[in-house]
C-alpha cells in the first residue's frame, strides 16, 4: 500500500487515512482484472495450440531453423484451421442442399471439363431455389437457312405484318448461326421498317442512341451497357445493322464485320453464315 495511507500517532498508535486506502483498493481491482484477462488469453492460446495442425512439426522447425521459419509454417497451419472451421460451420447447409437436390445431383456440372468438375448445387450460386423460369420470348418474322450451300428464305411475314409488329413493340434481335448477334430497340418506328431491316438500313431516317439503340444482347439492353455506334461510311443495299457495330477504344469507327441481314436473291446473300440467320421480334 501507499505509505501515506498509514500515519504514525504518538508512541505505538496508528491513524488510518481512509481516503488513500480506498485508492489502494481500486488499484487492487485493476490488478485482478488484468490477471483474469491474462488467464483468458492463456486459455485461448492453449486451445489454439491444441487444435492447430502439425503443432509438433512447427515447434521442431522453429527450434532448428529459427522463429521466422516457424512463423511461416504456423501462418499456413492457421489458414488450414480457419478453413476447417468454415467447412464445419457450413456443413449443415451443404447437407440440406444435398438432401433437397439429390434427384438433380450430377445433372449440371460447373468447372473445367478437363481438370475439375463439381455439381453446381454445391456452389454458392446454387443455394437459391428457383420459383419461376425467366425466359425471353421472341417471334421469328424472317428466317434464312443454308440448304446445300444455298441461302433460302425459309419463313417470312408480309411487310405490313412486320411493320405492325414493330409498331406494337419496337424491340428486335438479329440471330446468326443460332447465336444472338445484336438487339435493336427503337423509339420512333417507321412505316417502312421492313425495307430498312432487309435492304435499306442506310436510308433509315433516325439517329442511333437518339431515336434507337443497338446492344449485343438483351441483358446489355436492359442495363444500357456497351451501346453500339454507326460508322460514318454508309453501306448501300443492305439491311440491319449495316455499318453499326461495337466501338473498340475511344477513337475510330465501330467494327460491323459486315454481318448485316438481307433477303437472299438477286445477287444478295448474308455474309459469313453456316446454318442461317433470322430477325425476331420481342413478344414478352
């Protein structure tokens, strides 16, 4: 205790300074709290070393090759311990997922087919039940097929029907060889939409990204992501999308790759297709 907590009075008498003695008791409480914290810290440290993988090997490495080398292996053993704890924590969710999707297990595989395949139900993206099927419904209005190396118009609608569909819902996509080439969405329709999409796109009386937009696919259209541009050089006697394409970089004309749609016949053919091409109107 502090010396001023006790005062000598007379011969052999004692006078206690109560105020200072109370301060000493407070200091003792702090020392007790510190001791308890150190005891808890010691317990946690003991548990850590008990469950840490390869503890004996790490201590051997540290004693023979230095603490720095031992700390390196202790760090990786700690990561392994955290991974095991995480796996144990998520194991109930994995088990329930396996039970719910046991009948579908193995139908969908995710990963590289060469090195590693895992059932998609085990990935976090599969931990969500699908209540309904999201689908894009498109109606084919013009369909060109390649038959015996010749391009033929397999199915089509009348020009008036095409124009009417465009006015009702001016969203259309271009499909080449079973792959979506681009998606068009217009804000100003024309009574000559059929002619513009099949043979006279350069005469379309509207401006891109003002009256209409073109994107590579439907999700990009919904997110307004990577809008196409049209080059300054007009291409005559071809349909959609003519000289419009993706712009690479800040400068330069867009790359259209001459992948426009035309009605086969009279010397006109669609460039670069092996199976066919079509124009499809969005129908919900």
